[in-house]
C-alpha cells in the first residue's frame, strides 16, 4: 500500500465522519425547529410536571450549543431514548430489526447482480444484435417498474393466483422469496445497463485490442482482461446503489409485512414515534456511509491513481 | 470516452424519431392533456361515491360502460379517479422537478463561482444527500412536521438536486478560466452576467437532459410516499395513494390497485426512454444514476 493510497483512504474516512456528523446535525435541526423536543418526544398525555422534569433532565434549559453537544454524544453512543409505542429502548428495537433488512438487502443484491451482470455483459459482448436489444429492453422495463407496483403484481400472481408463495410475514425462508425478487428486479435493470456501459468502455481500450491481436480467444479476453477492469466503475456504482436498495426496502418491507428497519420506519413515522424515527434514520445513515467508505477503500486499493485524483478533485 | 461519431448531433433535434420514442411522446402528451383538462375527461367527480355499485369490474372483465374501468371499495369510478390522480401526481412531479432543477443549479453555480466556504457547504450538502436518500429525508421531515402539501412538494423536489448542483459547479469551474470568459470580463461584464448569460447557456442542454432523466425518480418518490400513506392524504388522490388503497382488495378486485399502477409504470417507462434518447442526442456525458 503506497502513501498516496493511505492518504486517499484517510481523506475518505475523514469525509465519512464529517458526513455522519452533518446527518446527526440535520436531525437535531429538524428536531429543534419542529418545536420543544419534550413535547415532540414524550407522549401527548404526559403531565406537565413530568414534562418539566424531562426538560431539566435533558438539559433543555441549557444553551443551544450545550444541547447540541449532548445530542451528538448521545447519538454517538446509540442512546436515542425509548420508543413511545413499546417503551423499549430504541437501540434494542433497531438492533432486533436490522438483521432482517440486511438479509433482505443482501439477497436482493445477490440476485440482482446475477441477473444484471449476465444481461449487461451479454449485451456488451453481442453489442448491436437482437440479443443486446432484448437484454437492454428487459433492463429498461426493470428499472422503470415502480417497486410497489411490482410487489403487488407478484403477490397477485404467486400468492393469490398460483398460491405458491406466502405474501406476508417472515416466519420461513420461503417468505424471503417474493420480497427479494421485488427488490432485486428494478436493481437488476440498473446493474445490467451500467455493466453493459462499463464493459463496452473497457473493451474499446487499446490493451483489449492488443490481447485480441496476440491471439487470445474472445472468452479469455473477456474474463481475464475486460471484466477485471470493468469491476472498478461497477464497484463505485454499487456504492451509490446501497442507498437506493435501502429506500426500496422501505416499500418492499411494508408491502410484504417483512419486519425490518424499513417497515419499522414507516410505522413509526405514521405513529409519530419520534425517538424511533431518529434511531432508524441515523442507523440507515450509518449503514450507507460505512458501505460507501468500504467501497472507497476497495477502490483506493484497486486503482490508487484514479482514486486519489478523484478524491482530491472533490467530485463525489 | 468512446469514439462514437457525434456528427449526427447536428441534425435537427426531432428529425427521424424512432417509433418507440414517438410512442413515448404520444403517451406523455396524452397524460399531460388529460391531467390539465381533467374536468373535461373525467366521467364523474373523483370523490363521488355509489355504495350500491362497489367493486364493479372494468368493461374488459365483463363490467358495464357506466364505469369503464370499474369502481373501487366505495363505488367510486376508477377512470375518473385515475384522471384526477394523474393531475395531482403530474403537477407535483413537474413542480418538484422544476424546484429541484432551479435550486440545484443555483447552488452549483454559486459554489463554482464563489468557491471557499459556499463551495464547501454545497459539497457537504451533496454528501449528506448521498448518505441520506431523499425518501429518508422526506420521511424524517414528515414525521416531525406532519404532512402539508407545500412541505411535501419541497421534499419531493429534493430528488436529484445534487446532480444539477454537481453539473453546474463543474461547468463553472472548468470554464471560468477560458479565454472567452476572460474576454467578456475584460469588457466589464459582472459575475452575474458572466454566469447567467455565458456559462448557464452552455449547460442548458445537459440540464434539460438531467431533468428528463430525473423526472421518473421524482414521480416514484411522490407515488411511493403516497402509497405508504405518508404523502397525499384523502380526500385528495394520487396514483400512489390509489395503489395503497387498492392493496387491501387484491383478492376480489385487483383492478383497483393494478390499473393506476400500469399508468405510473407507462409514464416512468416513457420518460426514461425519452430521456435516454434525448441524452444520446444532446449530451452523452450526463450521469444517469
């Protein structure tokens, strides 16, 4: 690992910390401009004496910057208070539901990559043919499909008409199938499209022509020369997709009653269970920032020169 | 960059449209006309209930011509509801896209022109936007402030603002030191004139392409939030809200949810295809996702 690589990674890490801090600040600003946090965070029927007690306990009589600091430090330690609905600590509820969202997200990512990369690479290799057009047609249908509509169509077909798969709950692995497919198909469309562009871009470069000229077979050129080089832009693309997968999970989990973070978020927003909303939002932010940092570190290791230029250029 | 010939870009923009793009434009024009003149097209008002005519199937499933696309759980005419819902969804998506495009572009221009702390703040905000997708920002605000239509439109407009900002900022920074800009400045043009008369027109095409590609995302954000019951509230209606309401009746009246779903799907599909075509025609450098 060179000095430049380390520097790029360090810069990225610093930037992630700043971004996280900004997100926490954003939540604090929203919380404070929405009104008195005691009114916001405690149930409406709380007696005034208790409200006053909390106001002092939470230090709301102190200056704003002190309050901000204590908000940040509590957020850092994962202390978001207790949920109105269940009276359980927010952190416990979040930690209990998070694995289910991660399971759903990862299985969708896997399925989408399988479909998307195959379609995309196929399209690139058979560029301009009927196969390419069909592959890209399927891709555009996929990513234009609203997730909630796709979910409903799949429930109609596989749960209500054919009665093959369960449409709600999470009691078995069978329950994972429909939500995974729903979340994966639009993603597969985006991956297919991006993979095609990335592969085509690499295949147009000089070293691929050289490999062909040296007599390497088509498959060998593709697998040994083109694809490894197309991986770097694809990796960056995956970094951007994490946020979109989690957004999609919110809708998918609600449709299929999959008890993960997304469904928790929607129910806590509609019940205005504010401590829970804060906890879930900041957890999701943490997941996205960390996965982006992970992608950036991988990127810096794979492609030090480009990465440093990109980092210092500030393009994000 | 690939070595694709760009000479075709000189041809008139709408010369020899591919049939698919023509179909897309036809669909988009149709829904805009229907949305604008909703009162003329809708057979009934979207809130008119007829409890004796609940769950009527559409004509193609053996229903009658009184309710071409059938009725919902309150006996409301689905065709009329789709037409009015289309009006709401299109209006919000158009306003959201415009506000996002203008706000994002101004932020980017300011960042590129002023640099320093302004630039740093705008860039940090785009980082925040990346770390916290618009759906989550929207949900946070809706949780704390409750729902109202103005807040809702602003939240929808957040979708993709950072892409306009990056585009505008990049353009200002790369062109600022170009000779023609120096010449204009030497002739006494102020910063405002340089930015709006000389730099902005250069990226106008890219901005239009970006807005077209962004539009499906904006529609999806609005319909998703309304679908979740956190966007447009009854008695108002939106295509997403119709799907959300129809979700409970899939077993005996699937058309309540599926028909508005098809309308959303066709609209995002048409706009995506048109956006791709426009980008290939005008500006192959715009980022997509």
